[in-house]
C-alpha cells in the first residue's frame, strides 16, 4: 500500500462520501480534503463518513491522519499514545533536539512516550520534520500554530552536526 501520508486531495476526496452536504462546515468535500491535509480538519469532522458504506475510506483516512482515542495535545503537537513506541526517530530528526540537546531539546522521551518540552518550544519552527519522520504516524503538528516571532539565528541550535549560516539557513556536514 502507498504511504498514507502522501495522499493528495483528489485521492482523499474519493475516499470521502462526496455528498457536499456541508455538515463539516465546508461547502464541498474537496475543500474538506484540502483542510484535512492542512491539519485544519479532522476526519471525524465529516459526519457522513461514519456510515457503513464509507467504512473502508474512514479506516484508511483514520490511519493516514492519526484519528485515535488516546491523544495528547501539547502546544502544537498532537501525539497518539497508542501508536507512539518511544523509538526517538522524531527527536533524531529535529534540528532543536537530539543527543546534543540534553534537557534543552524541544522533544524528549519520557516513560517510553514522546513529550514536547514546553520551556523549549520557542526553538521549534514547526518545520514538520518530526512528523514526517515518525515511522508509526503517531505525531502530528498543528500547522495553524503561530510560529515564533524570532530569527533562526536567535534560536538555540542544539545539534552540533548542523551549522547556521549568516542568512539563518542550515547546513549539514557533507550536505
């Protein structure tokens, strides 16, 4: 099966009821598909998708967009505790976390589960790398979250293998 997280709006649209009923608050199902990708809508915001004839689409979209009953929301991170196995892949991918960060990183593993560190969230620029790298699709980042109003050059870059250039961009050795 194709990577669920790379679904495009037309593919999502074909898994939806396609009734254009407006019960989700949007006039068209295609608009709902686009808002689902943007993180502005949840699959459960579509009431007709719970009808039996749409069960297959609901199941696939639920896997792709992290619908679960055991969710923890912290700042702009939404973590499905049933899916997170504490592997740390998200932390290794984060520019502001990792082995060099210690207690200053944005993301930590606590009792086998991911936990964003509230005191360090100013360093997060919502780049979505942690979400994209999660092999269990347990982590979602709310794309509507306000980005911190500070230059990257002012942030605490904690990874020693990445350097900040004069323009605030990042470079990796050999990359």
